């Protein structure tokens, strides 16, 4: 019986081994099938994104929807929410067991993005779609310079788009009226700026409108006859469709909307305002920090910046920052002489930094970049400088857009640090590399997490110091002043929307704690009112990246490689900060294992 039992045991073991052997290829087949399922669903979702955001598709160089405009109607908003719910369910149902790490992360990030959009829906953000920074009245003309124009059809599609714009504005007007009914309306002080923006475009000569820019210069290959016909058609569309639409929208905002604008500027004055702001804080920072915690971090960082800035002021013989800031404002050598001089300063700093990038990075972007002036129609409300990413196919370079208005009130002390922030090694390097990573699906190549992207750009400002720049002490003071502004943002943004500060309290805090020029103080203050919590991502992201670098330097010692560290930070596209931290920690452990094996 014992012998028979042994035979049975061997038979059972053999049967199990046979079954397992047969299951291995089946298991691998299952993994492959599920990987393909995820890949196809990601592609389907990306196609949906391009189809429902045709302007974005055009900016990326995909011309399939060149004659289409995004549907801004309330019905389209509801359809989009339903589509996102369906996509979320389908992504959640895919089992990623056995997947490569980055493919699992694809699912995780997609689910995170969809849930975030659906979670925000309870606040009905579509009912408050317009302000002076992100409203369609500035977004649509700003995209014109990013649209591809290479042949006659591109222009004909553009004309179709221009003629379709009135419906988009009517749909947005309907959403704004819904917001009036539910109590979701921006502060009146911002809406007066929207009226001014619309009036400027409505009153321009049609041929000088930003919408007419594509016909000021045609690409080679378009005949003279076609150029004449297309130019006339675009100008007529601007005159007959676009400008009357802007005049109508300006009248609506001025007479119906702005008079009902909020008198309290903080989000707390909105329905569910406190909860909405808390949501925005987590969205912007990708952390669980509370508004109060961020406010306190801001106060600490402001004090730290003051201490560093005072060292420079003391070297110039000034005992306090107020007197040094006043001296800077009165120094004619620190004022821009012209808009073109401002642009040249940016170009020179960026060109010098390009030569230093191999010291800091192993992976370099292919995309080039240019420096241009902010469009005249929006420069009064625009930030000091901003970045526009390049086309993925290389047809359009990245651009640093510089605000050259109010030169008599600006100084040049912050130009160097802003050039590194907006250009290289800041936004251009990170965003260009991200969309050039072939292993990433498009939604990650074009991904955006404020704390990561703006945190990286702010972190990058310090890299100029590390490679020997900021030799001019005024520029170095400007670097600290720019860092101070990001620290101030933590204080005043949470002050406005969490502590219920007034607009004047924010302006006063700026003046009492910095020498930042008046145009910047005013535009920044309005920005935080219009775009709650967005500005928090800069400093929160920078501090986390600095913390991760310090950890890597401490744990790796002589094995720490700044180029490999930066390539690790930039090598997977934009990510939430918790994912960045996990990625860096894994890189540190791999480096340690290599060192132990040697």
C-alpha cells in the first residue's frame, strides 16, 4: 500500500506539472491579450480626445479635424461626462497582472485622470468658463500661431473654422447664463478685463486682427491667385463673423454678466467653494497637503528667501530689502530700453544655457525653440513670459512668449531666471523630451501635472547657478526674487481662497514682502483670483524635487550622477509627485545594487 501510495503521489505530481506546463503559454497568451486590450483602449481614448478637441489635434499636427471646432454646448459637456464614465469602467476592468511596469502605470494614470475629471464635475466648472486668462476670447486667437498652414486646404479649413466661431461663443454664453442662475460667476473685477479684451479685437482693423495673421505670409507653393483669394476670404470672415461675434460677446459680458460678478474674490464665496478649492489644491500639487499646511510652508519659504536676498543687498551697502528694491527700481541701467532688447536678452541667456546642457543631461531634445513677443491683444493681462510647446512632428518650434508691454514699469533683473524657467533647462527641455519619448502613449507624451511641470521649471532656475551663470549679482537677486514670488504664491493663494483675504490684502502682502514690479503684482494677483490653486504647484513641486535630489545625493554619495538623476526625472513624461518619488527611490536602489555588485 505504501508503494502504491508513492506511485499515486508521483502520478499526481506529474499531472500537476503537465497542467502547469500547459498553462504557462496560456497564461502568457492571456497577458499578451490583456496588454493588447489596454493598448487598443488607450488608442481609442486618444482618438476620442482628438476628435472632441479638434483645435488640440491641429496644434499637434493632426489635420483630420482642421475644419472643426470643439463643441462647447451644455449637451456636449454631458456627453463627455458619460463617455468618461464609460472609459473609466473599461479601464478599471483590465487586469494588469504580469504587465511591464510602464504599461501598468499607463492604466493607473489614465484612471487617475478620468476620476479627477469626474470628481470635479460635482462643482460644475463648465458654468464658469471665462476669465481674463483662460477664457475662449483669448485662448482661440492665441492658438492661431500654433496652427499648421502648409497648403491651400489648411487655409480653407481655417476659414470654415472662423465662420463656425459664433456658435461656439453662443454655446459658451449659454453656459455662463447657467452659471448666473446657479451662483457660479467670476468676480466682477476680472470680467471688466474680459470686456476690454473682446472690445480690442472687435475694434481692430480686420487685417491687423490676430485671426488674420496666417495670411500675412504664405508658405511656398501657394500660387499668387490662391493667396489673393484666401487673403480676401480670411479678411472677410474676420470682418463678417469674428469681429461682430466679439462685439456681441463684449456687450453680453459688459451689460449682463459683469454687473452680476462676485464682489468677493475668493472661491469660498462660490457654491461648495471651500470643497472646490480643497479639490483644486490636491489637483494642482498632487499631494495631500491642506491649504493651511501650504500657507505655513509659504511663510517659511518667504522668510528663507528674504534671508538670502538680504546677503546680496548688504554687499551693495543696503541694510534692508526695501531700500535695495527701491534703488533697483530707480536704476536706469536695470530697465529695458525696448521690447526688442527684452527679447534679445532672453535669446542670449537661452543660447548660453544650451551650451551647458550636456553637463546636466544625458538625454537632449530634438525640438528647437524661439523667443517671441506676447500678442498685443492680450499683453495687458498676460504674465511676464510663458512657454508654448513645439509640435511633435517638428513642424513648429517651442516658443517663449515675452510680455513687452509697460516697459517703463519693468526691470531686467528677473530676465535671466525667467529665460531658464520658460526656456532651457525648464519648460522647453521637459516638454520637448516628454513628447519625444517613443515608448509612452500620446496621453502621457502630452500629459500635464502642474506640480511636476512647473516644479521642474522652478527647480531648473537653480541649475543656471550650478553651471556658473547668474554672475551679475542683480540677476542673482532676480533669481531669488523670482523664487520669492513662488513662495508668496503659497501664502496669498491660500490667503484668498482659504483665509478669505481681499484682493488688496494680496497686493499689500506683495509690496510688504517683495520689490516685484507693479504690473507683475497686479497681473499675478488677478491670476490667483481667476485660476485658484494653480500657482501652488510651482513651489510645492520644486521643494519635492529638491528633497528627492538631496536624498539621492546622500544615499548614493560618490555614485550620484546629476545627468542620470535628471534623465530619471524627465524619462517618463509628466507624473504626479508621488509617482515621481517612487521612480526616484527605485533608481536609487538600482544604483546601490550596482555598487554592491562591483
